[in-house]
């Protein structure tokens, strides 16, 4: 039953969406295995970490987690006399590089103690990283400088290969008269000569192939054969030396097993938290409060899997009333409401943030039970009703006071009277037990029962009665109509049938209690209408306030314009006065009776007047929209964008939306400075520079020209990180790209692509 709830509420799709944000294999596995916490204390702790990560990411930026593989098992194999691979050591180097980047964040802000503690527990191991980087190149090769022996072997190997190239050319010249072509060719990675068949005995060597026409034989000359044997022996030596080097590096790495494992655990933990935080930011979700009180408080909750431009938000409040019965027409949104509540409770208990307009308050549920959809089973020969009853029995056998029960169409599948009776029994039993229950139903008897009992919250889906269409908005405290006859009429059912149906309803004999309950429900609907009208008028007032704020802003802009114009006029007058002073000084110089120091003093006063720096900072108690305020006892300042009652909303200088009380802020005027010299940039970057440069298909020379131009453009665009796609191939283009990057002083570092970044066929470049 418990496993079915993830499927019933489509939680697997939530996990698939989360997977897009992870960078490593371990965090990916954790997302796929994500389940609800079984302890409220552990859940609270996890949500505290998530809340810090969301806040940190909003204030600064997302922590840098490089793509990485799970290398724990390979680390363990080292302790059992295993030898690490080149890829394994490259991953360790990448991990240590990531650790150094993350440690730079560890002293950024003490307002995030949980995140800062993890970052500060990371351990830099420069000696190991330097040793690996000395041996392993960025294109996953063993460096020539890994050992003097390897350098010597490879030098001899290159010399032999170059000598072989010269040798085959000399043999072509020697046997040119008996060859069918002036060029040698390759067979099985070896040089061969295309000899005319009639002269095949004239060349000492091995016949390795023959043309289809039988006119040409391909002979590997004895000289080439001997050279190939030398190359094979050198390559065998190279292989053995590489094995020895990797073995030594494995032994050296053993000294750092514990700090490496600690670093891996922390980076994977950060990766997992960061994935959840970034997903929360994308769906505009907040971390809920886990309360010890038995409560469900979800304000303007949205289904995270419905298009954000189409989703309708609804609020759910259950406290003293722990049972909710939702009624209304088919296709009106009742089942969606159940799925929103169930999915958000599951997300919360899996340690995820919830898409609500403000922090949710939720208690911890020991179990969640659900029965939704048609449970008819042909294999078990169960009817729809039998399937529901089977599930209901399992639920009632396991439910506790700390559980949440969600049932769609309670009592359906049998006669209305018996279905209502069964529904009343289930609701009464669950209420006596003290657990939360949320149900949907069309039965009038259950609506009446809910109206009679204060412990049940009646709710319904709002309906546009004029157009006979659902609005998908949930109304609390009001039972809903099914609108079956109206919908049938709209869909074209015979008018005579509709008339007879309405007549039956009007003439149906009702008991006094039913009439009273109907009147009570009518009063509730009237109250709901009044409430909606009040909300509409409140919206109109908000619109009028916005218009007034716009008018105020308009007058402020006009005031600012007048001020600027007066400043310009003042500057003109000062400049004119200075010119007049200059003329007077010229006249004085021609006279012997002037007092030069007086003129100079006057001119200096004028110069000072034109370069006064206005530095005013005053505080006022009156605060309006568009004013600047400072949060008391902090350095946070921002612009007021909304005032409602004793609360204000402001945008900080870092772009954060903050909601605070009026009593927590004070108004201030930012410093304004009259610029003495206005400078203009000599050039502007109008060119759109991509974050990726694709060099595949270009020759090395062409690729380097293209790369040089792209790097210059990226520097001008002030990019911090770009990707160069060069493909894997023979590795020649990759090596040329890395040699070029080593020469550019603007490059901070670079690495091969990881999971989802092109692997060894791409290089990620970081600028200083």
C-alpha cells in the first residue's frame, strides 16, 4: 500500500525532474531512491539543510559542483592491493580541484552554519593533486615526464617510428621500377610496398595481401618487419613502465584514503542538496515548517507537474477540523485537489520544498493511505466496488491517529443510500481515531452529514453557473452541486428528458431536516458570494492604489527632471561666470593696480562650486512606495515596491525580494555624487558570443585560428566559463587545443568534460 502512494501521486515524475539538476552518480542514485523519512527529527534536520542551501543560492550563487563519477569502490580496491586506472586518478584530481573551489566559499557568511560547516570540513590535498597532475595529462594520457625511464622509452619509440618512415621512402625509391604505384601503403597498421606480381620474388619480405586483379602483391619488406619488431618491444616496455607508475601512484594515494572518502561524501551531499535547492527555485517553492501540532496549512498550493501558466492554486487548512469532504461536478478539479495535498505531503516528508505562496505548516505523518481511480480487476474478478472495499479494509486495518487518509469518491460503486451510509461510517471511525481524512463525494447525504458535524470541513469546487464550466478553485466551508442535469443539457441531451429530470427534483419529497440543511447550505453559499465580492472590491482597491502609485511616480520623475534641468542651468551660469572671470584676469594682467590673489581666490571659489560632492544621508519616518529604506541593525537596503498594512515588500540591492514589518525599517536617502568627469567606454560589445566553440571538422591550423578569435570574444564578453568541443578522434586536435590554452595567460584552468558535458571530446575552460 505504501509503495503505491508514490505511483498514485506521480512522485516518480518529480524525481525525474530532480535528476536534471545533479552532477554526480551518487546524488543521481540518491534521487532515484528518494523515499519519505521515517523520523520527524531527521526530516526537520534535512529541511534545515535545504532551507540554508536555497537561501545561500539566492543570496550568492549556486555552489560549483563539477560532474563526477562514483570512485568509492575503486578507492576501496586500492586497500586490497588494487591498481587505479588513468580515469580513476583523473577523477581524484578533478575532485581535489573542486574541493579547492568549494573551500573558497567556506568563510563567506556565518549566517549559513550548516553549509559553512560542510565546506570547512573539506580537506585540500595539494601534494596528491600535484603528483597526479604530474603523471596524468588532461587528455587522459601518462605524461612523458612521469619517469625518466618512460621518457627514454618514448624518445626511442618516436625515433624508431620516424626512422621507419624514412626507411619506407628509401625502399620506394630503391624498387620504383617494379612497383605498381609510386607510393607505399598500409596493411594491418604496417608499411607495405605495392609490387608487380611478376617481381614479387625481387623484394625480401612477407606477402601480406594481394589485389583483386592479382596484378599487385603487397609486401612488408624485411627491413620494415625488423623495425616493427623493435617498435613492438618498445611498446611492451612502455606498457610495463606505465603499469609500474600507476602502481606507485596507487600506493602513494593510499596515504590519503580517509580524507579522500570524507571529501567524496561532502561533495556528494552538497550535490544532492544543491539539486533539491535549484529545483525548488525553479518551481518557486519554500521549505515547510514541521510542527508538533496536528495541522495541514497549505496557502495557495500549486501542483508542480502542471504548466505554471495554467495551474490553479488552492489553499487547504485543516486544524481542529481534521476531516474534509470535497464535492462538486465531474471534471471540476476534485481529484486534482486530492493529488495536490497528497503529493505535497509526500514531497515534504521526502525533504523537498513545496510550491506554496508562503511557508506551509505540516505535521509529520507516520503513514499516508490513498484510494483513487477505478480499482476493478479482471484477474481477481473484483468489481469496482469490491476493489474499493478491499483497499478500504487494508487502510482501516493499518491506520493510526498520526496517519493521513485520502479517498476519491468515498462509497462509490453501490447504491447511493448504502454508499452514503458506508461513507458516514468511515468518516466517523477516522474522526474517533483522530487522524486526518480528505475525501471527495457526489452524495447529498454525505454533504448533509458534513454540515451537521462541526468536526468536518465542507468544501467544493467553484463553478461558473452562467457558462456551466468549472473554475478549478476550491471553496472552503461550502458544499457543491454536481450540475449533472445542467451539464447534460449543455451537451445536447433531449430537452424533454431534461425537463422531466428537473420536475422530478422539484417534486421530490424532502424531510424537514433536509430542507433545513439545504437552507443552511444556501446561506453558506450566500456568505461565500459576499466573500468573493469583498475580494473583488479589494482587488479593485489594489488596482486604484497601483494607479495612484504610478501617478506619484510620474510626479516624482517630473520633479527629478526639473531638478536636473536646474542643475544644467546652474552649470551653464557657473561656466559663463568662469569665462567672465578669465576675461577680467586677462584685463588685470594688463594693469599694474590689480590684486591678483583676490582674483585667484574668487576663481577658486567658482571651481569649488562646480565640483561639490553632494553627500546627504538623512532619515525620515514617513515611508512611501519607491522610497529607499534600511533594515534596522543591518546593512541591508532596498527600494519599497509595496505597502500593505504594517508590512512592506522591498527589493534589495542584490535583487532579493524581502517582506518585513514597517517597524523594522527606516527611510534613508542614498548618497548622490555629481560626477566631475564622465567617461565613455572606447568600445561596446554588441556581438553575441556563444558559451560553446565547436571545432569538429576543422584542420588543426584552422581550428586554432577559430579558437584564438573565440577566446578573445569570450574575454571581451567577460565570461567565466566556456566549453570547447574538439571531439575525441586521434587526440591531435585536443592536444593542440590544450597547448594553446596553456599559452594564454587569461586562462585560469581547464578540464575535460564530464557527465553531460561531452566527456573527453570537450574541454571546459575557466577564465581568471
